[in-house]
C-alpha cells in the first residue's frame, strides 16, 4: 500500500469560519488515536475570510476511508454541516520530502 494524501477546502457560511475552525479543532483529539493518520492540519486561508484548508496524510487510502466511517468523525461532520457552504478536495500521491 502507498501513502494517501489530500488537500481539502471548506468554505464556511459568511462570518462562520472561526466557529467552524473552533469546532473542528476542539474535536481534533479524535484523530490523535486514529489508526493510519500521519497528520491532519487545519489552516485558515489568508486571502479569503471564509475558507479553511486541510492537509492530511494517511498510511493508505483504506485508512482514510475507514476514518470516514468512524462514529466520532461522522458526529463531527453532522455538527459542522450547518456552518459549511461548500467544499472540495484534491487527492494527491505523496512522493517524498521533509517530514515524510
């Protein structure tokens, strides 16, 4: 199996980015013990006050898929849904570099 990475973008409803970020960060402990998660980092966009970016690296695509079936992850998605106006993701294949 090869490692799996993804860049995600969440656009919050106008003025709701900080609330969304706080909610996601408060639940980030869920990922601390998530099997296969190497890193999951939340970023605030500098140029758009409603956008959050997520970078994540997993041991494999299968571990990532399993995380989306996790009860705590599903609960977090449900709690955050009303704050999210849209989103997108780009799947990438990591090749190497510092921290990899």
